C-alpha cells in the first residue's frame, strides 16, 4: 500500500515528532525539490532533509500562504 505524496508548499510550517536541540519542533519549508529545505522556527538553523526521511518524522502540517 503506497502512501500519498507530501503536499508541501514554501512557507508551510511543519511539526516534527522530535524537537530540535534548541527546543523547538516547528519548521518552516524554505525549499522544495528532491530534498526539502527546512528552517527551525526557534533558532533559525537551516538544513535539507530527503522527502522519505521527512515523511517518517512528520507529525502535522500547517498550510502556508495560498
């Protein structure tokens, strides 16, 4: 059974299951592609995560701008 692909947009705020070392678990989507660019809403740290990895760690998605 295949999972649905992630419906992400730039500016969406993601909540991940595990918190960042700074204490925040809110991430802003800043780049889309094979890898997803995320920016921590607590400390501003940026990094890339593969779509497959992100799908496993994702708790919820708050939609971004239309």
